C-alpha cells in the first residue's frame, strides 16, 4: 500500500531528472538491468507472496556510515571505491535484493554512486537513472501481483511532486 502511494510521485521526479540530465547513463543502466532488476523482481515477489519482512537496517546503517566516512577520509574512500570496483556485479545483485526486500536499496545506490562518480551531475544521473528503473520494475511487479492501488489521488500526487521538484527542488540543486 505504501509503495502504491509513494512510488508514482517518486517515478515522476526521477523521470524529470533523467530528462533534464542530458547525459546518458547507458552503461550503468545496462548493469542495473542485468544485475539488479532480476533480484528486485525476485525479492519483491517473495516479500509480497510470503508476507515476510527482513530487518536489514543495521547492515544498511553500517554501509551508509562507511560511505559517509569515505567523503572525509581518503583511506576509507579508497577502500570503498576498490571494494565496489572489484565487486561491482555482486554489489549490484545485493543492492537489487535489498531493494526488493526492504525498499532500502537507495542507500546502497548512494554509496555506489558517490564512489563511482566524482561530479554532482554524474552522481545525480546515476541515482536518477537507477531510481527510475527500480521504480518502473517495482510498479510492474506490484501490478502483476495485483498489489497496486492507483486512483485519482495517485495522479494528483504525481502532478504535485513534479511541480514541487521543478519549482523548488531543481533550484535547490543548482545552488
């Protein structure tokens, strides 16, 4: 139910960001399609049909702390970059599983993006591309499982999210 409410406006914002980005993230998008998406579909389907939830909060918290430290410590940054570079495919598979089971793969995506890309626009392009792909697959999986509830409020929330992003969010990003 929560994804039915939050996912469409999130997709709207990601779509606008990808359109505005202008730079293609084709290689990254292909990697997401190959390694992440099958895992998202499997994990999300398992979560829907088994009605079980896994608590991965502590693992994700450690990864986020490590990623934050990498911004301040060249040593930690090098370690994280080398780990992701050497285990890129496995990392993307794990990210897909985590995102499908908990909807918290975005935190792993952030760590991936900031270690793989140096410039703000590249990081944004990576994250927006992945969120758009993640969201479309989640939306399709929810629809297939008859677990998606879309109504007029959904469309209005997409419109509001898009307008707020265009009028406020994009201006804050450019500051």
